[in-house]
């Protein structure tokens, strides 16, 4: 090995004048060969082209669309932590701003859909919150869950819950909900959202609504709601249409939670019932 190395080193150190000159025949052949062949031999650079092809786009597992696909296929992906409920998707993720798809009634009893419902309930209770829509855990399906307990209501001042007509109700699971108003009565109250955490805004909602759909057992369900429960149903059904409460709020009332008790700016509507 060492002798070969020395021989190659000696060849590299030879003066240029000792290198044999190219023959006249080789020069003529090079000049007369077609340009394409000379390019293949490396004699000419490739021609410039007016079309520039962009580099191929690479997708990572962190892409929102990829993550959602993982959920729909029953894969945990990055949206769910091992051993716990899925994370709440925050405002800005496209899944919160696009209409969700209906659940095929034939799939309601499937393991996949039942697992999604269980994850939604777990995420809602962990937050804690009183309602959650499937897009809020990254799944673009028309499923909502809601629940208001005596414990949650007990955290709020009694005069506030009385004005809101807020009463406890058991867990509700509704697939493919369809909502319609039952009266023209409306009320303005502050709302929050787990996907816009830490903020509140004044939103006008109907006081009496009816929601029909499918229960988690696949059977038809009908809910007649009023007061705060009606507000929760409207809020969650909005999620299924790609609408957040900030899209409907009185924009000048938007505030952080710490400023919730500050007075409203001049010209803002008053809280409470508006219709009769």
C-alpha cells in the first residue's frame, strides 16, 4: 500500500511541461462532435432552461392535515399524549375553521367512533369545560359532548348563574346535531372557549333551542334546551361549522379573563336578556 501511495504522489508532482500534449486528431474530434455528445462527456455545461422546477415539498408528522388523518385512521399521532386524553386544538388550526363532516350512521357503534367520544369526554372533563366539539381535538366530525355539574356551577356567583338561567344537566353526546331556535328571545353574556383559552367576549345567543341528532348508541335523540344549556349547544354546534365565538362576539368586549369584571366600554350592549 505504501509503494502505491508513493508512486501516485510522484505522478502528481510531475511538472506540467512533461505531460503529453493532446494529439491533433483528438482536438478535431472534440470540436466536431455534436454538442449533445460533448455535454454527455462533460465538455460543455448543460443548457439553461426557462423553466425552474421547485424543490419537492416535504411533509412532516407535525402537519395539521397529517395529524388529523392519523386521528381519523385511529392513530394517536402527535395530538394525543400516551396514557391521557388528547390535547385541545387551539385557534388557528384549520380544523377549527372548516366545516366538519357528518358521521355515517352505520359507523356510530364502531370502536373508532366510540373511542373518539370517550376521548372527547375525557378531554372536556380534564380541562375542565362544559362542552366540546370533535374538531377541538383535531377530528373534523360532527360530534359534540356537553355536561354541566353542580360543582362547576358552584364556582360562579349565585346572582350570575341565576341571570344566565344555568342549571346542571347530565352528560349529553350528540352526533350529527341539527339545531333550530324555538323562540326569538336572545341574551347577551360573556363566553369563553377551550380553544381560545384565557379570553372572553360578549355573544348574543337564542334562549330556547331544539337539537336533534343521534346518541352514542345510534338512536335518534332530541334535546329541548333553554338558558345556559341552550347557549352551550349553540356554541358547540358553531364549532362544527368552523365558527368560533370570536367570529360572533361584540368585538369591543373582547378581554382577558383577569379583566372580566371591568366595565364595558361606552356604546357596548348591556348584559342580559334582550328579547321577550
